[in-house]
């Protein structure tokens, strides 16, 4: 079996590790006032986001998403509490959808990487996986 075939057969298709952030919500337009929706997991290349009951995007839809870190103390003036990015819907299910992020340039990806670095994990015992260092290395895609 070739290396490429082995990789394509593996269960994990993500290009970067995901974390389960504490207090991270996503705002996106559904035709009415955007409401906060929990983010189940997120990484440099994509995220899994909950959606309201009965709402689904079509696969391939480009969605502008504002992520808000609700654990940041806004009065302290330390840390960025929100960031806006665009995502392409890869798949949907009854309670949410998965997106792959689309960045305009390397600077936008770098800002997003910094935002991810400031997130608190839901599970304090969560350890970095083999792929996680890519989140912090400059110039990676």
C-alpha cells in the first residue's frame, strides 16, 4: 500500500489539530439577527459550529463568521475577544456544520493563529497533539 493511499484511508482528514475551546461562540447570518452559537472544536484550518434547530447551510456555502471569546476580560484591555473570518461549509448534520477557513492572505492567517493561541481549553488536561505546533509556527498553511 502506498503512503498516499494509507493517508487517505486514515480516519483523521484534518490538516491541523483541533481544540475544544471554553466560552467560544460564533455569530453568522441566518437571515435574522445573528445569535451566539457554541463552537465545539476549532483549529487553524476549520471548526465545528452548532446551529439553531432546523437551520442548515448548503455544502459549499461561504459563510462570514465572527468568533467571540467570552472568557476574555474586556475591561482589562488584554487579549483580543473577537475575530472575523470566512469559512466554506464542508458538511452539515442536524445540530451544526463544519467549515474550512478561507483566509485572504498570510497576515489574516497569522492573526487567526494568535487568536487561537489565546483561547482557553474546556478540558484543562488537554494536551497538544503532534499537529498542534503548526498552529504556532509562522508561515504554515
